[in-house]
C-alpha cells in the first residue's frame, strides 16, 4: 500500500539487489506530476516495447510463502528452458485471473495525475522470492493442492503403526463377512405361527395312561398323582361304603355296577393336589387351563368391589338385555369357585369373599336371594345362588356359610311344584330348564354334606317321565316335543338320580349328543354346558370324541386382545342377547373347568388289586 512500509513482509534480500522496481509506463505515457509513480494503463503486448530490467516486479494475487530450503517450487509459468523475455510475452498473451493482474486506471487529460488506490496497486515482490529460479510468479493450482493432499495421506499411511493397519484391515474383513452372511441367509426364515388351541391330530396321549390296568404297578407308597403338598383324599371315591370283599380284580370293572348315589359326589377334584392330575387324566391341556385363568381375570375386573356384585349389562361391551345382579354374581362365583377359589384361599380370594358376603346379606329368613329381574328369571336366579352357597360351604366347611346354604336348600324343597319340578313361580308348574338348575342345587347340597329331602329327589324323576316318550330324548315341558338342549339337561338329571352307565335309554341319548358336537356356526353354550357334563360322566370314547373338539374350539374363540380380553363374544350365541358377555364368559369357563369341577359319577378305570392294596396300606 502507498505510504506503508512493506519490507517486513519479506525476508532480507541479498546485497546488491534492489528491493523492487516500479512498473514501467507504456510508451507515450507522461510521468505523473510531482514525481509520483506512473500509473500503468495497459500491459504491453510486444516484447520490444517493454525493456525488461534484470529483475522485474510482477503483481501477485496474494503473498506466497517461501518454500523450505532445498526444495524448489515448480513454476506455474512457461516450460523450463525458455528465455525470460519469451516467457513474459507468452504470459502476457494469455488471459489471467483478473484478481492476479493490476487493474488499469485511465489517465485524465488535465489536472494532477490520479493515483490508483493502494488496494489495486501491485505489491512488489523480490525477484528471488517471486520468480524463483526464473523470476516468475508462483500460482498454486488445484492439481497441486490435490497432489499435496495425496502426499500427506501417503505419509500418514507409511507412518501408521502396524497394529493400527492390522486392526483396520480385520475390521473391514468382518464387515464384509457379515454382509455376505446376511445376504446368503436372507431367505432362510423360520416362521412361527401361534395358535390358541391344539389342532386335531396326534395328541400327546398314551393308551397305557388311558387304561391303568395295562401298567405293571408295584407297591405304591405315595400317590403318583399328587403334584404338590395339598393332596386330594381320593378323587375317584363315591360316597357309598363298599364291602371290602368286593375289592378284588374280578369285582372291579371299567364301569361300576352299583347305582350312582343320590347325587353324592365329593368336591375334592378342585383341590390343588387333584386338579392337575385330573386335567391330565381327562384330557385337559395347558391351553384349556390358560383360557380359564384368562377368563377369570376378565371376570374379576367387572366386579363392583363396593357392593361385591356383578352386572349382566356392564361395564363391558355387549351386555345382556335385562339386569339381574344376583344371577350375574352367582354365575361369576361359580366360575371362580370351579377353579378352586374360595373366600379363604386362591388367587381371587378377595373377590369371592366380597361376593359371598353380598349374597348372604340379600338372603331373607326364608332363604330367598333373588331381588330383581323378570318373573321368569327369579327361580333361575335362586337356583344358581343356592349352588354357589352350597359349593362354598362344601369346599371350606366354614360355619358362617352353613346356615345360608341350608336355608336355600330348604326353600328349594318348599317351592317344588306338585308336578315334581320347578318353573317361574314357586309351587306352580314345571319345566325341564328350571328343574335342571334346581337338581344341580340339590346335588351341591349333598356334596357339601347338607340335608336334602328325599321327596324332592323322587318328585324330579316322576316329572322327567312325563317329558319323554322313550327315555332318551326330552321336551321342555310334559308331553311336548323333544329338543336337543332339554335332552342334555334331562340326561344329566338322570345320571345324578342313579341311572346306570350302560342303561340303554341313557345310551340312546348320549349317541344323539355325539351327533351334535360343539360348532360355533351354531353357538349354543346352554346346550354345550349340559352336554359336556353328561359326556364327562360317561367317560371313555364318548368323552374323548366330545373333548377333542371342545378343548380346541372353546379356547380358539376367546377374545385375545383389547378391552374384553379373556371374555367370549355373545353376539352369535342363541341366548347371548339375553345374558350378554358375562353369561357367555361364565358358561365357557364352566366348560373348560369340567375336568376337575365335578368328579365323574361312574368309575372309568380298572385298577389292579396291587394298587388298591397299596393304597389301603397307606391310609
């Protein structure tokens, strides 16, 4: 710049070399007034017009640092070997970067000469620095910068330690191997399909386990069927006291010749020690039991813990058409108790306790527990609540439930109609449907060791005789047309009242049931509930045929996700619009609890004498 000392920007020059020379004016250009420096107006094109001094100052775009000693920069001008004058002329003939050459300033015709701004004047550079060997300016190109970067990379690679190079190489090799592995195994996928019930086909069953008589059983010191510390006293015991002389290999058959007792059965199948064993013996699976547990989880979420009651109409979706909290609570209790829950034990102990206390509070001095619902619902409700009370007392022997259960049984006998059964109004008329629920109530009382009047049982048989013409099929009322559902319900009553396993009338009815297996295209849980119990008591091939369909179909149709997870949809059920989602869920749980809920009336296994004698020794 004008007036500024530029000497500190350059190294000391050799002696005898002038610092710089001003740019030569063009021919005919007058000198600037006042001895100022002439302003270049144009670059001469002819070498003859521009006499070159030994060292000529060249304008640069920017200062170039002096290269290290011993390494000469490659000139960016003409090829080596050309004379300086020719090189200067050649460079003048080529277009240059505008930033790298001086900007010509026009000379005014009069007045003092204008001086170019300092920023537009060339910066004098010593010849030895600027031109190097040839005195030419150095301009670094992109190619030079790339070459310099490559040189730095090469140096870095050469200077890298061997372990670093080895690590990088091995890492790249591992990445390539991983990509190759994934690409070659992309199509080898393992597809797992989750199902909610076993498909029909080869089951995990053994013929020997289905007939204990084929086993070579040594003396047994402990029960092989006890899976935990709580053992059932005898899951297969029937109440009658048998003569010990009958316990011989010839006397014990696959089917008992003794009449089934008057609905006398034990509830020990629900005990923890027996439930798992009975599940395996009668064809239950982990899938069926998981469905029960999931269904009970849904049920307890619907309970009103303030009142202890359930509702037929909500708070869930697809509630029933009529409200009846007592019936809803009784059915929910039966489902919970059927899986072994009581007010004293079980996962849902608190739910059972609240519900049982609520029913006891509702009961009046006569034993009546129904309080709402249509006139045709009242005795259905009373029978279901009676079953729940009797079962709870029978399972726990808690004295506080003995009186409520006995009062309910006494009321059932009191309101029995002259025809021998029950219907909608106490002591008036009889139908098979309501009668079936009261038979179950009386049976539960006998299981609990409570008092049941014999005339009540005798009257049931007399009514059933009027509802059938052949003993195998039954009508809704006396002298009516037989239906499939009433046939199943009446046959269960006949079994409890003492019909033999091989009674031809019973056999004919069972064959009809086996022609109408569970089919969700024609959903009727009420029919399935009674048919399942009848065939479970029959056992053998009859039960296997029914159970293979039931244990698959019922869990498959359980809701698996969403708000109603664990329930069963009532939409397509024959009576679903009346009972709603709680009704279909409770009855579905009843079906899947059948393996241990009520023990079979008839003995199904031919136990060898060694097993019987060993069991007797351990008692």
